[in-house]
C-alpha cells in the first residue's frame, strides 16, 4: 500500500521523506529514518570540510543499508560551503540521491547531477520555482506550505493550496509538506496529489533526534499557536517556536532593527547551545505549526509505523464511506 512514483524512484518502503534539519540530521538520526522505511537526509551545510561530510556519509552507511540522501544548501550563508567539493565527495562515495534547497535553483550544478547519475530532488515554496527546476531536469520537487518549520519563503501559501497547485503545474512527482505531523496529514497530502510527504517537526520528537530532552518535552507541550514567523524584515523568513529569543527578534524587527541586532538570537551557535544544554532560551528552534499535534516522544520506527497505520485506517474508512454513498 502507498506505492508511488517516489517510492519507486528512491527505492524506499513508504512515501515519507525526513526533513533536512541543520545541526540535527546526522548519521544516527538519518539512519533511523531510513531504517524505518522513509528517506533520511544528511544536512551537508553542517560541515565546512568536505572530508567531514565524507566521514558522516560512511558512518551513515555503517548504520543503514537503506537509501539515504544528502542535502545541498543554496541559502545565503556567512561562510558558504563549497558545494562543488561536496558533490565530488557524494559522487566518490556513491550517494545517488541529492536534495537541493534554497532561494534559487542550482542552475550551475545541474550538469554535475546528471554526470554523476544522481536522482535530484529540489525543495521550494512556490509554483514558479517548481516549474523552473522541472524544466532543468529535476526528478522530483518538494513543496512546503506556510505551516512549515524553518524557511517559509515570502509567498505565504498554505500546504492545502500549494500542493495541488504544483501537482497541476508539473509532470514530475511532487513531495508535499508543511505541518504534516501524523497519518492524517500524510494521507491528506497524498489526497492532494503528492506522491510522498516530507516530515520534519514530528521527527524532532523522537528518541533519536539529537536535541536535549528539556527541549523535546517543551515541544510536546506546544500547541497550534506556539510558532510564529521571524526574520521577514531581513528577507529570510523562518517559522520558529516562540520562546524569549524569538519574541526578542520580533521586537527588534518591529522597530526596524538591523540583522546585526537580530543575529545573536537566531545564530546557529545559539541554537546549538539550546540543543546541547537544554537551555530553552539560548536560541531559536525551527518548527512547524504541526508541533502542537503529537504529544509523545517515540522511536522513529514507531512514529513511521503509527503514521502508516493511521493512514491505512483512514483509507479503509473512506472506502467504506464511498460504498455507503453508492
């Protein structure tokens, strides 16, 4: 059940993609997602040294014999990585699935994807961007709506509208997400025409996610109003959990403050401190509106199994409803 062009293309059991998360999607977490039948994705932007990325790929291979991918980050950074060097490592290590994400299409890298025989997925937030990468030869496109945790873009289109709009606009398989936190969201995304769902925030509340238990517990207590958008004023809108640093960032933005004023609250260093120490006001955490739905911390394999079981039950129920209508 739930066999789609995405499961066939990627060689995965279930049409579920683990969201790429800066500082978090490392070998043990990625392998857990892949071992559960979904697709785990390493965040290459964690590494400044291509050799450290190589070591992480090899470590992941030691932990899983299932497919996994590597994300190439195209967002502007203070110290941008050498993505061409990263691609050479991926090719040498036999990584066959690549995800790109950012504010632009990777026009200059497409020829290398093809040369290295990679399956290329691009993640974006709008129809025109999906059409662009489809024209460049992308094998699949991931689109995430306004509910998504992390980068949301500036279009503010919800998942319910964005996914079918992109499905209608391109011929390649579509992966949809933004707020998908259980089997109901997963099934809904498939009903909208997507051929897989991308899931990030739900996997944060897993045993394997490398964030401090204090933070996981706080997120378990969140609700649908616990997130908001920050950094809109500096052109880098993100949906985050609303703690003190996030509220301080909004205050600075409302009075027209600069990026330099915001940076101490939203930096990667501040986030890492929160993840590692459990200090809930050390930095900001990208998280979707769907964080208010799950209330339990579970192993990744149990999260995936629960999603699939719930979706199958919905499918069976909807079939019964249809029969009654006949």
